[in-house]
């Protein structure tokens, strides 16, 4: 579980306006979001039917500009 230690910036009415986090904790949050994006992309790709392509064929097609 990700543990964070936020500090809040408040206005004159003590309404929260911003959050400050230690840089290391922010980096961990970014890493977790990137991993979540990867998981979602994987799940999305697995949900769509597609034809299999041999790895060597895919690399060749990418190098030839047939796949971007």
C-alpha cells in the first residue's frame, strides 16, 4: 500500500487549495499511475480479438515502416 504524507496549502478561510508531497512520494505515485496505465492498456488489448504475428515478422514490419 502506498503511504503518503501530504501537507495542505489553505486559503484565509482554511479551505484546502493545494497539496504538497515529498518528492519521493510523488515519484512513487507517478510510477503507480504509469503501471496502472500499462495494466489498462494490456486489459484493453486482450479484450479485442486479433491475429497472432510472429515476433520476427512484427520487428521486420516495424523496421520497414509497415507498422508504427
